[in-house]
C-alpha cells in the first residue's frame, strides 16, 4: 500500500494498493499469529463484484500480523496500481 498524506489535514489524499514483488529482499522483523475477530463497517468494493450484496464475514479462522523491511527498487520491476481506495 502507498499512503500519501493530505497537505493540510489528518487524512490521506491518495491511498493505493499496488503490486510489486519485493519478496527477494524482505527481512522479517516480527510475525504474530493467533485467534482474531473482524468487525466491518460499510464496505464498497465497487464493480458489482458481489452482485450488489454487502460483504459479510461468515467465519474467522485466525489472524496474522507481519512487520518487515523491504526495498521497492527498479530491480523489483515497475509497480502496478491494482486499486485506489481514495
């Protein structure tokens, strides 16, 4: 994800989901797995992916939180923006 903050505000002016393979130089700092729960507010995933139905969670099997360092450089190719959330 790439988040660009607003110039004069508490939010973001741009929030993009991008694809670039940085696995080759990823250095794991912390990984936690375990039980989890999920609460969703209004979700607009656009494009009619669910035929206009709301996104619902039926069951949560677990959760994972990963923290790591990586470099996104030209050697990893050109990033592709999959979607923009703002």
